[in-house]
C-alpha cells in the first residue's frame, strides 16, 4: 500500500484525502467485478438466474457500449492509452450513476466525484500495483482484509481538522459496537459520520451475530438495506468515501446526508434507537448556528458538550448511546459541563463510564478519553454507574501504536455483558460500581480517579548509611575508570 501511495504522491496527487478518495474509487471498481463474478458462480451452482451488473449492453450518456469492458478483469489487459480512455469515458461515469435511485446517498455524493488520475502511464502503474495487492490479499486468511487496508489508508490522515475531527481506531469502534449489541430492528445513527466506521461495524456485527434474523426475515432485510443506517457530516469527500464504503459492505441505500448536525438543519428528534459516535473535540461554535433546543439544555460553544446534548435529543425513549468524550467532559467545572452530566445522570440512565488510556488517539492527539453508555428515559433510572479503567488497548501508547498482546478490551466487553457479577468488586479493582447519590454529591463528577481507591504498599529502603556507602563506592569506581581512560590517551 505504501508503494501504491507513492505512485499517487510522486505524480502530483499530494492531498491525503484526494489520494484516499482516488484509491477508494479504484478499489470499488475492482470489488464490483469480484463481487459480480462471485455472485454469478453462486447462482450457477444453485441453478438460479443471475442478472450481471455488467450486461452485454450498457448505456453511458447517449452511447451504448459493451458492459464487459467495464469489468476490471477485462480492461486491465488493455493498452495503457485504451485503458485510460475506457476508465475516464466509460467506467467512471458508470460507477457514478450506478445506483438506480437518484436520491440515494450513493448517487447524491458520487454526483460531483472527479477522477483525478492525470495520465495513462500513471493509471497503468496503479492498476498493475493493485493487481499485485489483490493477489496478496488472496493469500491472507483474514475475515476483513479490505477493512484492514481501508483502515491503513485512513491512518494516513494524521492531523485533526480545526474542529477536532480525527479517525476512530477500528478496534475501539468494534469494542463499542460489541458493548451495545445492535439489534435487527434498531435505527442506528452517527451524527458525526466521517467515513462510516460505526455504521459499517454495526452492519458487520449484525451479519455475524444475527444473520438468520436479518437476512431471512423479509421485513428485517428491507429495514437493514434501506432504513437502519443514518449518518450526517459536513465534508462531502468523507460522505462520498463513506457511501462507497457502506455499499461495498452490502448496505444498498443508507440515509447519509450533508448536514450540520448541531444546527437547525438537523430536525431529527426522538428518532433513533441507537447512536454510536465519536464527535469532534476541541471545536468551538458560535451560538447563532446551534439549534436553540440544544442551547436551552447546555449553553456552551464547546462541540463535545453540544454533541452530547444532541445525542440525548435525537434518541427515542429507550434508545441507547455509546459515544466517545474527552476526559474534560467528565470533570469540567463549568455550568455547561455540570448541566449535561446532571441531565444524563438524573433524567436519563447512565450505565457505564469506560476510561481509555491517553494514547488511544495517537498520533492525532494525546488527549485522554472515555466511552459513555447511557439510555434515554426522560424519567431517570440511574441507580449506580459502572466504571472501568482500561489501561491497554492492544497497541503501544506512543505515536507508533505498534500492536502488542496486552489488551483490556476483551475483559471490558465480557464484564459489561455480565454486570451482575460486578457487584462484589471493590474500588481497588479495575472495574466497580458507584451509587448515583455519591456521584451527585461530587458535582456529578464522572472521572474514575474520583472514586477509585489506590492500595499503597510499604516499601522498605536500606538505612541512609548503607546508601551513602554504596554511592561512595560507585564514585570511587567512576574515578578509577576515568583515571584508566586518561592513562590510555596519554
């Protein structure tokens, strides 16, 4: 992938988002061919009819062309010039108009897509490199190697934007999805959509754990394909990548919209049964552009507090939310900080606070974060809150984020799914309960260090006379060593 990236980079496509977008187009074109071939073989084995995505005749504008020429497995054997002309004139217009529903998310955001590979020679190099990559993929036994590749591409986005947006690591997304366990009838939303990570992972969870319920129930399958997934973002490039990502994962018509979730552009209230999100941190907005019902509950310019308030508003009664917040949300002393924490503790049901180590979002940011899990009730219900102190997430906590064996995520998920067994744990343990009354008496402080007890162990040191004697011995050895070195240099 680094070699492929270098082809784009050295040929003048230097904006990381542009590179990722162009790579995504090419992967999408290749995957369309692979998926079509696989489905054709499956139907042939079952003696079922199959309508290929690439029929013998395809209309492109006012022209009719051979649909087979749109298949990667066919055009990759063309000469460089013919392949470049075929992709720019035929293949790219074909994928831009792939979806029959012109109001679909895919059609809306592919409409202004631009093919930016500048020459036939560069395209030929890219196609050859991608053929090699896909040959390598075929030898790797992984359930989601394409997801791994996509995640690696997104890791190239190494800086946060002015509104504090940055990529959520896939293993953290997966953890959050496993904590809330999406159901076949859920209506799922990510109001800070990005590249659709939470929605795609939710779909994969349902395919893995509720395949029978989702795919073999006509009503549920229709819901899964068309009405289950909702996402909003203010970056059209991200929306385009996200739409392709979701379509590649078999979600035909998700509700993806260009929208400022915090403004009056977003009328959705009491709509969703599950919200999964990592909203922008550190951003500040003007009061004028924030919806008034949000400011009424939490008057602030801080995006992390505004989004948390928004989640409460957007959930329907009984709806669940798992969201990432910076640690400042947990203990901030401003009126707005206390107001939203009080709202979630007193008027909703706060279930869990999972503290994550500060290196989780490196190299983008070193900020400490936590996952909040709550249910909307509008009538309270918080009796006690479960706290978990995650110390390791399976990667080193430096900028390199090298994979390691130590991870608290399996333990975290297992304990959350068996909270009744947590009753007996003390506050010296990694996880424990805190009653609501104690949280309220502490100004609704939700930082784990406020309640965690540390066990101190007595450490006995040698007497000072012994320590001084040892220091004198080391000093003598150092002096002798310097004298020996000096004699060698004389």
